[in-house]
């Protein structure tokens, strides 16, 4: 057995789901220093879209490392960024034809807001309750999924207003009524807190991520698009976690038949390499003043090469289609468990982004998720929790996950429910 590695100098601000130390990974599995094989249904919180160490992505990184590790985009261009733009053009909505690149999801959100403010000449932003948009100061101000993300960070940027996210399971309304209610409440925010003439953009996650893996209700995004057009407000879809096949389509908002003005992207874009960005309508960029935004590592050739290979792999290996198929399999299996385990109040999601909300009678069960996670970890399955009510378990397997691995994960999850006395 390998001697334990010393992490005592690593910052304690990081939280940790497990104490595993991993040495490698392949596909949907991670390998630990003590010889365990972990079935990874977290994908690094949605990052490993093509699985761990996909050979095409690895090859692209190795090839690029031999050529050029870094060049600064304000000084020279590099070829991988042009290739990445070409690959994005294959999969992005035609109207979103201009790209800005950065390193993290929070940076992408910041870029989208800065663009919206320049393009509209307005200063306020509206977000939806339960959202998670990042950990920088502006992104924290936009995040309402948990208080811990904002805890003891006072004086966050002003000009952020919050409207309800449609949550029919919690409200008890029908999906149609919940959509109408949420849109009416958004109109109320515009008439009482942030007038249309001072609102630059409304930012929405097509599937609420940290807030509970909750898909936007049917008709909401179309209603939002109409409202934004009516009041000349930009619509920003935060697809940091939902994008690049995660939800069974290349981008989650495509399922709602709308086109936003700006899309943020990160996580699954680079298969683990740090890269993010925004895609936006070219006419917006005409008002984004050259030199007013940027970043040292933007357009990094190593990350760009990985991202280009990721998109190519998603398309060529039909991993988006696999996400839809395996997601349907996982959803069916979880709904079958729901019929036998009363603690499962709701099973929802899109593609391979699925949430299981645990209940104790009619109330959210905030204790049970931790017990279930303890049991799945003992059985070498990796899952995470989330949710504004602190009672959701999330399933985020890599898009390369197989039928057999889904069944294995379901079997372990059932054992964990049984052991956690979820009956």
C-alpha cells in the first residue's frame, strides 16, 4: 500500500466529499492509491464530459505540448484557438457566432455581464432564486443557492436582483401554473425593483445546478425570451454546467426552442482542462470597447486544443446521443426505485444531469442525503448532494458512461438507500 501523501499545507477552505487519493482514471472510473476502483457519477461536477483521459483529448494535449504551451492572445494569435472557433461554429446556434475565452465558469459569467452592460448601457442584472454563477465577488452576488457561498463576504457588488425560479414540486402547483407564476413574479421585479430601462440582462440556468438539478419548467424560457424582447433586455443562458451534451442536446436551452443573446460555457467544454467562454451575437460586440476586458491566460493554446478535441469527440462519437439514451435509462431506474422507496419525493433532470429529491413525509429530508452518501462512498460510487432545500442527490456521470455502468450505479444506490433506512 502506498504511503499516505501529506496535504497539511493545502488550504482548509476547500471542502472534501471523500478522503480518496486518486492516481488515475479512465472513462467513468477513478483509481485510488489503495487499489480501489471508483465509479464516478460526479464527472468532477460535470467537467469530464468525455470521461477521464479520453484518448483523443489526451492525444491533442500531448501534440500541442510539443508545439506550444502558451502564447498571449493580446500579443499573438495561435492556431488551436482558430480550430476551437471552427468546432464551436459546428455546434452553436447560428446567431451566437462570436466567442470570448477565459479560464473558469465564474470568469465566463463576469464576461457575460460586462458585455451586457456595454451593449445595453444599463447597469442592473436579474438572476433567479437558487442559482449558482460562481465564486468571484460579482458571481457571488448573483448566486443564491446556498448562503455558504456568500458567508462573511460583505459588501458584494450592488445592482443584482432576484426573481423566483419555477419549482413546481416545492410549490405544489402544476407546471403550467408554476411557469405563469414565475413569469408574473419576474414582471413584478421589473416594476418594483429594477426597471427595464436600467436592467441590462436576465441570467438563467436552463437546469438549476447547485440549486437542485431542477429543469426549467415548460414554457418559461419562451416567456422569458418574449419579455426580454419586449423590454430590450438581454437574455443570458448560463450553460456552464448544462452545456456540451450534458442534458442530451449540445446546449440545454435548445430543448426549449429559444436563442439567448449570450451563452456562458465552461466545465464540459475542455474535458478537464481549465477553459471557459461566452458565445454571443456579433452585433453586441460592436459596443464592447476593445481593451476593456481580457485575461492573461485567455485563449491558452493547450486548453483550446483540448476543447477543440472535446467538441470533435462529442460529435464524432455521438456522446450527446449517448447522454440522452443513458439518461433515459438512469431516469427510468431511479423512478423505479421511487416506487419502492417513499423517501424519494422527486426524480427529475435532462440527459445525464439528474436530481433525486429526498423527503420525509411532506417535508424535505436534510439528514438523509448525508447518510446515503456515506453508504455509496463505502460501496465505491461517487455522488454529490445539492439543492436549496439541502435534500437533493445529483447524478452526473460522464457522457461516455455505458449501459452496464448505469445499472451498476443504480444497484449500488439501491443498496445505499436500503442501508440508510430509506423505507
